[in-house]
C-alpha cells in the first residue's frame, strides 16, 4: 500500500489534468457521480450529489469532448439542453485544438422523444444526433429527422460498438458519456469503455438509491480499472480510471 499524494499540489488546472492522455488519444470516457455509499442519485437526480468541484469537472470534461453522449432517460430526467456557445468555452476548446462546440448525441431505442424540446427542435448551434436502431418507430424517426441527424446503430438495440463507429465516422474521436447507469453498463460490458471519471461526494444517500451501473448482469469476470489520477476538494474525490480491456 502506498500514499498517492504525499505532497498535495494546490490550484490544479482541471482542464490540463483531464486533457493529459486524452486529447491526443481520444476514446470513450464516462463522467459519473456517486455518494460515499455508492448512490448514483439523491431524490432521483444527480443534482442532489453535486458539489462545486464536481460542477467544474463536469464542465471541463464537456470542454474536452468532441461529442457528448447520454441515454434518453438521463436526457429527459436531467432536462438536457444544447451546449451553450460562450466565448470562454470556445477559448478553452481552441487551446486544445477542438471545434467550438460539442453536439449532444442521444441514445434511444424507441425514439420516445419530443421533437419540440429545445434539444431536438433544430435551434442548437451544434446539431443534435439521435442514435437509435432499425426497429425504431418510423413516424417518430421522420419527426426527429426534420431537425436532428438520426443514425441507426443496430437492428433491435443500440449497440455500443456501432455507436463508437458512427461517431468516429463523423470525426468525433473524443466521446464523453454522461449516463445513465444502464448506458454505462452496456458500454462497459461490450468493451467500449476506455475511461471512467468518477466523482465521489462526501454524503451518505441511504440504501434505496441506484448505483452507477444498472441493467442485465454481466457475463464473465469484472472489468479491471487502473487509477490514472485523483483530485480532492472539500472532502470530495475526483477519480480518473482507465479501463483494462478484457
């Protein structure tokens, strides 16, 4: 056993910390938040676990992404809107050689999405993508296709490997996943997770809250992770893990 931080460093540049080994290499990284007892939400939303540090990490990870991916359940529950086009964000992204804005890509097998919502109504500066499957309802597909790019990533389900391929074909090498738990579980189980950025909030949420992984049980052994970085602020930990491919 060893101490990772015998000499703490003050005022770490969060963007530089999360850019190292990421901007050049790219991949699929997920940003997740948990309480100290492993809860993924408090009162049904991740907002109940957020800290100022977590909010800064959340913003930095978005600043370093080519595209932001989330499942439809997370998008609806958290009230997703298009990424804001602000000068400060453009400046940070330019420093790392990234396009001015990262679009949102929504994973939805059924396409049960409201085309009138701001994320889907075509008003976003960066056009929203909807990643679905061939079996999705054709009328819903037609309605969303008027303002969004709708892409099939599987026949009857949205397959993580095809999601990666579809996004990379569009030039999106740095893919940031924001959940939810079923989406993260499916990507990890399929071997399509390269990095996990995990914020641990110093709170106990209680036994009823869900974990950051949900869905069908995995076949085979657990997925190993390698600790690549750790930050701390006011008792909250910000862990950066790299996934070891099975």
